[in-house]
């Protein structure tokens, strides 16, 4: 009897029509609106990341210049050598 009931439930499931997909899910997993929002968010994150990298680079250059300002003349000669000519 259990086999008969399970067969009937399988038949009922087969007879059901598949639930219509949402209009939103026309392009794979996400809707067009969702994709555009995701792309916009990605662009914003990339801009922020680039800005942070530029700030780090400028900070690094600033710190380097500050360290060179604090070097003595002898340390500068040792680092860059005594080239002897101005040009």
C-alpha cells in the first residue's frame, strides 16, 4: 500500500506544471536591475581601491623625501656618491 501511495504522489508531482520563473531572473541568477547595481558597486569599489593605492604611494614618497631631508651631508655623499660635476 505504501508503494501505491508513493506512486500516486509521484504522479501528482509529474502532473504539476513548473512554477513560472520570475521576470527578474531572465539573465541567469540575477535580474538586469540587480546586475546593473552590482556593476555600479564594483566600479565604485575599484575607484576607492585605486584612490587608496594612490594615497599610499603619495604617503610613501612624502616619507622618503622627509627621510632624505633629515640625512646629513656625509650620509647623502655616501648614498649618492661624489660625482664631481653639477650637470
